[in-house]
């Protein structure tokens, strides 16, 4: 009986941890797949890890990758891996604030980019937060759905 209870508790713990992070995703490979597989008007370049915190107000990530365009467009791909889903919820709010800040900036700078920003993908999948600003949000969404 004790073995059955122990097995049940172990299974419950494993299921809870699966809810925390459904998949182990290689975010570098996923971001590169999005950059190469989605239509972008600008050439995106990977941003050095030390610069990510200067562009996003997301703290506590365990891994992150960011590709940005030249500034002539608002295009970018960012994926953050957080420690917990609660951390990811907070990161999602920060990512949404980042997009709103970009909208505010581009309204007077390059107003044509605002519609692209308004159509941006900003989503949470377990412990991951993704941001994609592209002319082809549907293609990016499909790649993200396949990964998560």
C-alpha cells in the first residue's frame, strides 16, 4: 500500500512539473527558425545577451534570445525562458509593455510600423514568453504553435 501511495505521489509531482514547463524548447533554434521561415522586410540580427536587458525590462530569465532589425522597421523576434510560469506571467506583462512603448515611439517616428506592432505576437507558453513583430504574424504563430 505504501508503494502505491508513493508511486501516486511521485506521478502527481511529475504531472505538476509538466504543467510548469510542457516542453524543453531550444529557444535559439526556434528564434532562428522564425527569422529564416517568416517574411521580414528588414534583415534581423541577433542581439548580444548583454543588450537584451537594455531593450526589455524582463528580469529573472534563465535564457533569452533576441533578433532585431535596423530600426527602419519595428521587426523583432524575442523568446524568454523563465524559471516558473508565475515568472513568465510577469514577463508577459513586461513584453506587452515593451510593444506598447514601441507603438508610442513609432507613431511619430515611422507611423507605418504601428499596424505591424499592433498585430505583434506576444504570448506565454508555460515558462516561455515569445514576441514576434513581422508582416506575417500567421506564419510566426504557426511555428510557435509547433514548438510549444
